[in-house]
């Protein structure tokens, strides 16, 4: 037996990760020991934990630490990715608290799962060895499946989790097979020798047999990553998972989960690209990127559920981000990180608003439910507009400079056609973002829509069966509900409504002003939205400091 | 580098004053409509007063930028906040500050819902337009260009006519398609320019291979052609104009359409001289088609607003022709004609808006005999219409004649083909006046229309005064425009000068008869001769 060499175990590189895991475990223990339904301690622990890990990662920037003989490293890229992930956890926790309280889910696992998943991502971004990366992938994914399922009273939540889990499991199988093939031909699972082998020209001199192993292996790895990033055609789980999963979990998934696979992508491309510019996987990723942005946009256009729309929007954005990865130069890769930051800001803001506008059990999440939001809540409508404009990449919001950054990188790499494709796609995406803005500002404030999935609604006691679709709006209006119902009957609008529902058209129904539902302003989420609003404008107007921050990653 | 008034950042004040006012307005109570309206109006008047020093302090005879300001904005990318004024954009900025208070005053009574939001959007739009015209750095240029779409989108979409949502989405998407290709071109320029410098003053000195120029030219040109709008790209314009509220139409016609023409003479022509040379036939043919087609379509419109919208297509065709004639006189005329069109078409839309406020219809056959009940209104309408069709003594004449004379020198065929456009303009405008103003009053509601109120007189009379000023004494305008216009087209006309000279010699020899007839046309107004 080889004696343990204690001095060889250097844990500094692992410290942020271990801290995150500790926080997760601590939250779980606290949850087991507590007596009340109060979730405030969980929230506070999470916020403090996220800040500590982020600050610690920031403190480590500039050093290069290795653990386990270089299997896990802490370089600037991974540390900056850590900070991004922790930002996602911080805002995810903030968003989650209000949601859990409103939905009556008095369980603390939500916060612990965030941290577990985050630590998986941190393994992912700092690992230098394929098996460790696989471990990270699993550690990242399994808590996400649970997060999806965490709203136990919503059937969709369960459905989302099952779908995500099944497809995720297949991903893992792909990924593992890829690792096995690479190991089989290379004899190592370390990234460094593998990338050197690819870039030094040994690859071309290898036998066809070996080459085919490696090619298949890399393709499978890319497919595995593509699944996680929801790249078309491996995106099938995304719309369903996003629609079903609880709002804060979706916000976390949409914004933060992308960081980990993209950081790995950057790692792979940064080392290999300068040497083999015409490598086949570059072609593969270009194909995936073009498919992702184009089809993502096309699929997004007809969506009427806001969370589904955001799912497709996320897919599209991954396509744009991949443009930066493909560029492979410093500008493009910095752009990827910059894009991820602005994307995180905008998505957190959007989902904050989606939560505020929605009603318990996630009612009112059709885009038509945003009709006249400017009247019900001018602040939320304005904020939503600015977030959507940022996602669409319209100046002077942060999203514009992110696009500029990424596309400037691609242009520097002489990929003008790709930039043009991406820009044309940006125009298409404006269409569906504008649709939401149009509904918010130009829809009549008194309009509500009645298109709902009937099966998901509990039947009302005081309502005829055919009006069950209106029940959601009415029931949440507390005592007003009955008044509203009577009023609608008096006015005779309910008859039209029922017909409209049968025809499947989201026909608007007039509701008088005084009965309009104003979004409940949960203070924490509202703070989050306002913060993100300031951030999105500030980063848009003064992108310099953030650009400087992301440039550290590649120094 | 700065030539004058370096001690006071007047351009930045002009750009951001409306925005700051808009932000302050946001915090006022929405119910207090009177206060909000008046504060917005006063703010826009102050803005106009602030812009007067720009005119007075402008040094004549210089083509360089004046009132220049340059601050580092995103140092890592060498992107600067760089603004400046020269003869090309001076009057466009002044036109913006001049028309905004008038348009605001005009909509005092027609805008009844969501007044606060309306005024906020108008002021933000003003910031966007002034910022766009004064930006020198192309990044800033693009930021303002897209930024001003947002308020315009809301102005049409919320306060527009029946099909407003369709019109506004169409407007935004059309514009975006063009401007995103322009963004690709700007990103490319940023990548290849020396020190990643995007100020156009520096880009002018850059040597770009003709092959690359072609793509860059196309990227910019498509964007500007949609904005102008040049002939096949104009379909968004009638929709947007018809559905927009009066103020929206005024801004759209008077200012937003100029973005395209300004972009051509500011970016396309000086930056890509070789390709500009090659594109002269295509651009001028499109411009002439626009002149004739726009005029003919305008002549058959039953809807006054649509009529004025199509007349814009025709008038802007003249401007594009003037720019791509690559001739000093024509270019000067084109820049002046941008202002003229802004004044006369802006006024026409205001007038149509006033009619609409009274009768709530835009159809010609609903009017008739209005001159009897609204005599003062009739006079003003007449003057504005004459200005639009280019009657001597009014502003439209100066611009159109300069364009025609100038382009005749370089592109005689095009000038001759375009000239009937002036006639067609007379046809549809006189016809409009006949149908609206003359004859018997056939419809009862028209009998009791009140003449223009004091408020409306305040809106129209300043414009009429400027129309006369430019028409009678255009020297202050031309003196300021000419050097910059000459500088803008210098490299492009030099780029192909050898070919052109040879061509010209050929033309001179073979078509002497036509040449003399052209000179007849030139001698029509001796004043123009002197100016040249």
C-alpha cells in the first residue's frame, strides 16, 4: 500500500467548492433541526454562503492552485466562473424565498440543492480530468432534477423533473461513452495531454482506427455538453422543464447552469483552437450554433406561455454565446463571460417579474396575462421592457454590448458570415420580445385571458363547469372573486369567453379597472428586480469595468 | 482640435437635457396633466434656445467638426463618446430642436390618454435624434440609432390609429433588419481600423480594399435605404405614417427619414469612395424611380396622410439623387433639401393633424370648401403646399434647383428624368388643395369648422417664417452647409474622376444640343449662379 503523502494533498484549489458543499450540508442539517416553518435562516445562510464563496474566489484570482496532482485546478477562468455561479445562487436564493413562502413549500432543501448543484458546476469548471468532469456533471444535474420537482402540488413540476431526469440520464451515458472511447484510444483521461495530442499534429499521424475513436469520443462529449446547454437538436427537455419547474429554479437553470458547460467549452477550445483551426469539431460546433439560434428563434415565435418563451429564448442565447466560443480568440472568449453576466442579470430580472405577475400555483403565466401591465404596475412593466430589450440586444442596455463583444470576437476571427447570421437572428428575436412588450403597453389593461389547461385547475364550488378557466383569476382575487364572476355574468362576457375557449383562441375579456389584479409586490423579489434593472442599465452604459473583470479570466 | 466654445459642452447639454427632463417628468404625478404638458413644452423651448448658440457660434466656411467633444467611454475597446457638428448635421440638429416644441404644442389637445408617458417618450426621442445626428463615433452613432427606435415604437404603438400595433412592429423590424447589417459593418470597421478607432473623422483616412468596401457599403446602404426610404424598401413608411399620431408623423417625416439621407452622405459616400462611384447608377436610378413612383402613387391616394407619406418618398428621392450625383452643388442642395423637406412635410403633417382633430377623418372626399370657413388655415396650407412643390421664393425651390442643376452636370439623364417629379408634386398638392379647400361645402359637419386657434397659429407660423427665410435668403444656410458637403463627396468624386472626365468629354462632344438646353435650365435663377 502506498503511504498517503499528506503534503501532496493541496486543498486550496478545492476550497471554494468545499465551502459551497459545507454550506449545503449545513442548510440541510439546520432544516432537519428546526422547529418552525421559518425559512429566513436558510435564506440568510445561503446569501452569506454565496458571498463568502464568491469573495474567496475573488481573493484567489491571480494565483494558480492545483489539487490532486492537477486534477482540479483553480485558475482565473474557473475562479471567475465560480463568482458567476455564486451570483446565480445568490439571486436564485433571493428569488426562491418569496416563491417558497407564497406557494406554501416550507422546506429548506431548495437552498441546499442550489448549493449542491453549484458545487457540481464548480467541479465542472475547475476539473482537468474527464472522470472528475463527469462527477461534476452528475453533481450538477441531480440537484437540478430535484429542484424541478420541488413543487409537489403541481403536476407539471413532476412532469418536468421526470423529463429532465430521463434525458439527463441519457446525456450522462453519452458523456461516459465519450470518456471511455477517449480513454481507450489515448490511455489517459487527463485533459492536458489529450488536448496537446490534438493540437500538436499527433492526431493526424494516428491510425484511422485511433482517429475514429477520438472523433467519436469528442463528438459524444460535445453532445453531452450540448444537452446541458440546451443546444438544438438536444434541447427537447428544455421547454417542458422550464414550463413545469418552479420559477426560481428555472431562473437558476437558465442563467447559471450554462456557465459550467461553457467554461469547459472555453477550456477545450482555448487550448486547441490556435493549432487546429479547421478541426472537425469546430465545424460541428458552428453547425450546432447556427441551428440553435435559427431554430430557437423560429420555435420561440409562436409561444404564448411566458416560461416556454423564455426557454426558447435561452436556447437562442446559447447559440449567440457559442459564436464567441467558436471565435476562440481572447476577445470572443471574454465576450462569452461578459454575455453570461448580462444574461444572468436580465434572466434573473425577467423571472423575478414572472414570479410577481403570477398567481399561486403559477397561474397567470400566459403572455396575454401581461396585458396592460403598465397600468397595473408601471415599474414592473418598465423593468420587463428593459430586460427584454437587453435580451434582444437593443442599446443602451447591457445585452447590446454583450452581443457587440461576442460578435467583435467572431469578426476578428474572420467569421463575418457567422456574425451576419447571428445578427439576422437577433432581428427575428426582437419580434417575440416586442410581442410581450406590445401586450404590456398596448393591450387593454382590463383584458384577461382565459386559455388555461383545464386539467391543472381545481374545480370551483360556485362556478359552472364551463367557466372553470376563469376560476384561477377569480379565486385568487379573494373576496373579490365572486363579485368579478357576477359582474362578468351580468355583462354577458362569460358566454363569449366560453366560446372563445372552445375555439382555442385567447380571446380577451374586459374586466373593470377596480377589479384588476395588481401584482403582489413581494419585497425581496421586488428588490431583486430593481437591482437587476439598475445593473442592466449600468452595465449597458458603462460596460468598461465588467469588461475589465472578465478579461482577468484569460490573463 | 476643438474650434470654438470648448469651454461649454453645448452638444452634450443639447443631447441630454431632454432626457433629464423626461426623467424628471416621470416623477411628476400623472393626473397633473397641465403641469406636465407645460413643463415639457418649456423644456423643449429651452432646448431650442440652447441650440441657437450652435447656429451663431458656427464658423462659416469650415468643413471640419466644430463644438467637438470627446471623452473615453469604453477604454478597453477605444470607444469614445465623441460628438461634433459640421455643415451636414448642424441644421438637422437645429431642425430637431425647432420642431419638437411645435409638435408638442400641436398635440396639446389631440393627446388625451397617458399624457405623461407620451411626453416622456417624445423627450427621449428628441435625445435620441440629436444624439444620433451629432455622434462622431460609430458605436455611439449606432447606440442612438437603435435607442431612438424604442420611443418611436411606443409613440406609434400606443397613440396611433387603428392598425397601430401592426404598423409599429413593421416599422421597428424593417429598421432593425437594416441596422443590424450595419452593425456587422461597424464591427468589421472596428476590427480593422487603426487602434480600433471608430470616429468617422479618422475612418475617412483609412484605405479599404474595394472588395471589402463593397460589403461594408452594402451593409450601411441597406440600413440607410430602408430609413430614407429608397424605392423598393419604402413599404413600411405609409403604414407607419398613417397610423402614427400627428407628432409621430412629424418626427418620422421631418427627422427620422433624414437619418438615412444623412447616413448616406456622412458614411457611405466619404468612407467608401470607390464603391460609391460604382454604385452611382444603381442609387440614382432607385432615387429617380422613387421620385416618380412616390409622386404618382401620392397623386391617387384618397387618404391625405398617405398622400403626404408618399410625397416624402418622392422628395427624399431628390435628396438621394443630390447626394449620389457627387457634385458640390447637388450635395449642398441635398443637405438643404433635407431641412426643407423637414419643414414643409412636417408642417403638412401638422396641418393634416389639425384637420383630423376637427373632423376625425383623413379622407379627401370628406372635405371640400374648407377655405370658406377656415381662411387663415387656407393661407397657411397654401404656403406650405407651395413650399413642398418648390415654388420660387419658398424654401423647396432652392433645394430642388440646386439638386437638379448639380446632378445635371454629372448625371444629365438622371436629372432630366427626375425633373418631372417637381411637376407631379404640383399635381397632387394642387389637387389636394382643390379637393380640401375649394368648391362648395358638401358635408354638413364642415360648415361649422373653426379656423385655427391661437395655439395652432403659434405652431404653424414659425415654420412658415423659416420657409420664407430659406426661400428668400438661403445664404446663411448654404454658407454653413457647402464646405462640409463639398468635403463629404470630395474623395468619392475624385475616386472615379478619370473615368468621369473621359465620359464627360464624350458626352460634351456628342450631346451638345442637350447641353445648351441644360444651361437654359440653369439660368432660370441667377441667384443660384452666384451661389455657386
